[in-house]
């Protein structure tokens, strides 16, 4: 009788322990199964560069000198804030229409259930693969071999935030991290970001990342503007 009672008690304890583990693990497990990542991309604003050029011209007319990086960074932010035409971007190439000053990593997520998801936690990291700018003596052109040889990943920012609630069937575009080329050049004037990468880690989405290449000009510039 005593042995039977002990077996019943042991079974009850094991069931209770299993239930507690289920409760502790369920929020992340449920979110992982219910929140869908449609895409993780870099975005830019198509009309931001035109607005930047207008601000740049006004500044240079007023000051009659070349634009320093710290001013270029401020004007880029002002132009970006006023711009409205947003689009994903897959490749960045200097001196083309696809060479924005500011890139913003965004995640397109969808709650595919009929239940709201609460307190969705995200950890976001922005990195750049920075390389030393140099020229080949013979041609005075950008030394791409030197760029590749000296490139190292640098963490630019890291942040954690919580989305209070995502409604059932809600489809949202989450701003994650913003990269400013002018701010980078202000901080690292002799380097070039060959790649920019945004990563997001979350119980709801797992770890995922997006990387974009920034192809520099063939001629190393002492200043971009």
C-alpha cells in the first residue's frame, strides 16, 4: 500500500513538473509557431538623395566651402526625415541612383493566428564590414585587394525592444536599425563599409540576418561631397 502511494505521488510530481515546464516554455514556443517573417530587407527613400542635394547646395552657397562629414550627416538625416518614397534595396553602388546615404533594416512580419501575440521581444544588431581605403600607386585608383584584405566586422549598434502586441492577422513592417554612410565616414574617415548587416534574434522569429554590399568608386575620394 505504501509503495503504491509513493508511485502515485511520484507520478503526480512528475506531471506537475512537466506542466510547469510547459507553461514556462509556451510563450516562446507559441510565438515561434505563430509569427511569420515575410522578409528582412534594407530600405531607402528614393527622394531623399534629391532633397539632400538641395540642402547641400544651399549650405555650400551660404558657407562657400566643401561639405564636412558632420554637416553631410545632419543634412542626410534632414533629407531622410522629409522623404516619403520608400523602397527595398538589394545593391548599393557609388555614383548611381542606388547609392543612398541612409539605409534602414526592416522586418516584415505577420501574425498568422487568430490570437494576439503579446510582448514580442527582439534583439537587433547593426554591423559593418569596414576596410581601409588605399590606392594603387601605378593607377591611383582604389585598391580593391587592399580593401578585401583589411576588412573586419565592426558592431555599430545593438538594441533590444519589445512589441507590446501584434493583433491577429496583423501584417506590419518593423523598423529595426538605420545605417548612415555620412555618420560612418565621420567616425571612420579612412575606412569604407564594404558590407552592412542587420541581424534580429527573437523567440518569435529565431535568428535571421540581412547583408548588403556597398560598392565604392574606382577612385578613392578624400571626401564624398
